[in-house]
């Protein structure tokens, strides 16, 4: 039996006295579309940044695609595609130049990188844009970031809010690409605040709050009483409506 | 409202961290300590000067003060702090109040002159020839008005230049025109227009009706009322200029002015610039070549870099060429002989602020790709260093062409010497640059022309490092002078190169270690936004 795409045990990361990630346990099976949910500041982005090697964990066990982090950091990086929360795009390059650059950073030959860059720009409907990325709209930037995560044909995608700021058509296109990747055996691990998107795409879900996983399982397990994902999410987090407190509004 | 802006700015600045605060404190002490020394010198001079000397020197001093305040920010493309209108325009803040804050922020480019003025005032108040304490109102009022005049004028000039320099293609032309305006009179003077001296400056300093002359006259009690009237008129004119330019800036769309023109039909053939960017791939393999190529493409499209690049070759010429063309002494002969080396090393130091001192600055949050990609960070640093060298040698190429056109007398041997000397200096500069880039990373906005990698206080820090970095090469020239021998020069230069190579290796090792262990802090520093006031 193959190892899970992501296996995390007792992961911890603190900033001063504040624990951003506090003993997280996660298991993401290969070939799954995994939604990682939680309120703002729950520890989602920190977890993703640790998994990509951008920041070190304080303690814990991390295995990605059967490889240990940080010991096999370079090999892991070769095999994952990343769309982080903050843009990793170089603003003074055009979309094509950036994709070619990323391809070469992942070891592709220049002509292969160029050819894939062209195909990806075609696919994501950016082929006719010769502007530098600094002049792109937010949605276009997300699409280029998505293309960059695809160019080296990774086995695992780590995505932090990949659809944020993308219009409906662009988001649909991106979702179709990801679904197709999962169908071909890749694993997608994404965070999103748009629960309808997660509900439609993901087969497994984990919810994190205050740095700890509060629930994890299949979508059906989470919605055991037939409720929507939003209702389940609010129930699990124990959130209450507090609007009535703003009596001046 | 002003209090709210200042408070937001203070709160934004507190997240800089203790390390940055200490660094800021040290560089601040060095820089302003130097200017306190100048102020002390001015104090003693003003205290002892006789009436005739004061009458001669005061307008010159005031003119120099104005030049420092108005011209130095332009020449160094370091315009100090300014309001970030993108963050403030959404609020219902009256423009007059914003203008007031903007004017006060001009103190950030001329605070040195406030110190010097304080020294001058203290000296004059203790000088009987100037009237002593009894003349305090007469001395202070015109000088304070002159400070206000400078603030208003600086504000107007900054707004005007910010707009001009943000336009595609226009900014380089503006820089060259500005430099010509500074250089040509000097060249004309030394070439024969006024062969004996640069006395034009002295004449300018005493033309009646000009603000510094009016201030000087008022301070010394000569035609006091008339002088104050002239000064008031100049100050009102500066206020009008500053306010108009500020308002125009508010309505200006910099993004539209900088937008890339769309190609009607993208050509399948690579352009000449594309071919240039791909040259590193002939010498290096990926990912090094890809990183160098990315660096060159990005730099070439960064307005701030382009402006500094133009300055790199034009400033050196501006400073040294008139002296060389004068050929009036042995010292000038030495300068002429080493002209290309001097201007090239100067260009290397100037380019540091947009390349090696803060090499991740323009990447901002995208720096995370260097940590996320399957490449050691050492490769990235090496690529950035190589790209810096390419840029520096391009600068040397331009300078060589210009000196050849100007008949300064550059031989093939001198060109080879320049290439070697610049290379040796670069070892030291890049070594220090790699260390500072990982210890003090700072996010820069690529499309903000007036923002640099170094503030005046950071430049103070750099001034400490420059003598250290240039000392080995200086020793090589000293050896040639002392022994009158090319062999001695070559031997010391070779030793300097070996030492530099060793230092570069050690610095690289240390920078990689720091970048690896402190990657989180680097990412945070480079992703950090600024408050309502942006500074450089």
C-alpha cells in the first residue's frame, strides 16, 4: 500500500507565546481532493507554509509523498506544485517569461519550459496578454500562479485560497483543471473560505481552529445529518451570531 | 487628521523589529553625528567672522543650503519620506491638510541643513559683528522663512519630478537633461568660458533679488524691509508652485503612465533584447542561467533601476569630467590617467542600492519562490551577484564609449585595468552586499522611481563599508605610485583579488546560513507593507 500524500503528526509552530499550529495530525490519502478549512487565523496558511518548506516547524513529524521533511526537502519541492496565499509572482516579467522561468527552476529544459508555458497560457486564456504581471488583475495573477504550479507536472498541489479574486469563468476553468489532475492520480490539498467550492470539489475535509484539528473525515461523515457544509462548519466551530451586539449599526 | 496619519505611521514603523531599530540607530548616529560636526564648524566660523566676511559668505552658505535641499535628493534619486496617496485618497481628508503633511515631510531630505542652520544662528547670535543677541529676531525670522521656502520648493519639485520620472521613456530623458544642465556649465567654464575660476557660482550667490541674497541682507540688517518683502514674495511663489504640483499629483494616474503598450501581434522571433537576456544561458546551466535571465529582465523593467543606471554613468562624468578637461595640475593629470577607473568604481558603488545591497528588495513577497523551488538559496545569491556584475560591466562599457567620444584618452591597457579593478572591488562589495541582503532585507516598490534600497542613513552605513571594500585596490594604486612599478601594482591587485575571493566565499557561506535559518523573518520583512508615509 502506498504512503499517504501528506502525513503529519503532532505538528507545532509558535510565534512568541502564541501557538499558530498546536499539535496538528493530518493524513491526506493519495489521489484525494482535500479541503483544509478553518476561520481566519486558525493556522491554515502556517500549516501550508510549513509543508512547502517555506518556514520551519518547531516540532512534529512530516512526511510528504513518502519523503521526510526537512531531510528530503529538495526532492519534495521537485514534486509539489504551490499556489500560496501571497503572490510569488515576479511583477516585472510577463506571464510567459515567468512560466518559462519557473519551469527551468524545476529542471525543465528551456524549449520544454517554453512550450509548456505557451500551452498553459493558452489553457488559462492568457495567451494574448503581453503585459507584465505587475499590470495583471488579481484574477489573472491567480491564473498565472496556477499555471506555474502545473508546469512541472507535480504529484501534489498545495493551494492557499486558489480561487480568491478569480471570476466565475476563470474559477470554473481552474477547478476543471484540478479535477482532471486528481482524476489522473494527483493529490490536491487546498484551503478556501468559499465552502460551496469545497463542498463541490473535495472528497475529504479537515477543519482547523486555534491551531488544532477539530474534525477530519470524508464530506459525508462531516455532514452526517444532511446539513450543508456551511452549517456543519459553523456547528463544529461553535460560532454564534453576534450582530445584535452592534445596536448602533 | 494629521495626528492620525502620524500615529498610523509610527505604529507601522514599530514592527520593524529590534535588529532594524539598532541598525537604524547606529546609521543615524553616524550620519547626523557627521552633520552635527559640520554644524559645530559653521558655529565657530559664524561666531568669529567679521562683517565684511559675513556679507560675502552668508549668501554663498544659504545658496549651498538651498542646493543641498533641492538638488541632492534629485541627484541621488532619494526623495525622502512622502505621503502614500494610494492609501490616503480614499478618506475624506482635505487636500490642504495633506499638503501640509507633505511639506513637513520635506524635512526628511533637508534635516541636515536645519542642523547647519542652527549652528549658524548660534554663531551669529554670539558674534557682535552680526548684532549679537539683540539681533535675534532679525536673524531668526528671515532664516525660518527661508526654511519654509525650501520646504515648499522641495515639495513642488518632488511632485513635479515624481510625475515626470514615472512616465515611460520620459524619465531617462529627464535625468539626462538634468545632468546636462549641471554638467555643461562646468565643462564650459573649465574649457575656456571662464578659464581662471568657477567664479560664476560666486556671482550667482550675490545677484540681488534672489531669495538667499534677500535672506542674507535681512539677517545682516541691510534694507531689511525690502529684503523681507522679496523673501515673502519668493515664499508665496514657492507655496503656489508646491500646492499646484501637489494637486496635479493627486489627479495623476501613474499606473496608466507606466502601462506596457500592447503588442498588436506577438512576434515568433526573439527580439534583440530577448537575445541579450538569453546570453547567460551560453555560459551557465539552469537554474543559474534562468535566475540571471529573470534578474536582468526584471531590472531592465524597473523604473528605479533604469534611473540609477543612467545616473551611474552620468554622475561620474558630471563630477570628474570638468576637472579632467581642466588639466591644470599634476593632480588632474592623475585623474585623467585613471578617469575610467574612477568613474567605473563610482558606478559600481551607485548601482549597489538597486542591486547588491538589498538584492531581494524588488522581489518582495515573490522571494518565497527561491525557498519553495528545489534549488539551494546559494544559487539564487550567486545568480543575483552575476546579474549585478553584468549590469556593472555594461555600465563600464557605456563609460568607455563616452570617454572615447569625449577624447579623455583611454587606452586598451586602461580599459583592461578598469575591468580588473572593478572585478576586484566587486568581490568585496558583493560579499558585504550578500550579508546585508539577508540581514536587512527591505521590500521595495519597483514602479516607485523615488524609492531606493538605501536611505541617507543607510548610505552612512555604506560609507563606512566603502573605504573597507576599496582599501585593497587603493593599496594597489599606492604601490604603483610608491614604487613607480606596474609589477608592484599587479602583485598587490592580485593579492587583493585573492583576498576578495576568499572574503566572498566566506560571506556567501554566512549569507546562505542566515538565509536558511532566518528564511521566515526574511519572508516577513519582504512582504511587509508600509504605513501612510513611504520613505527611502
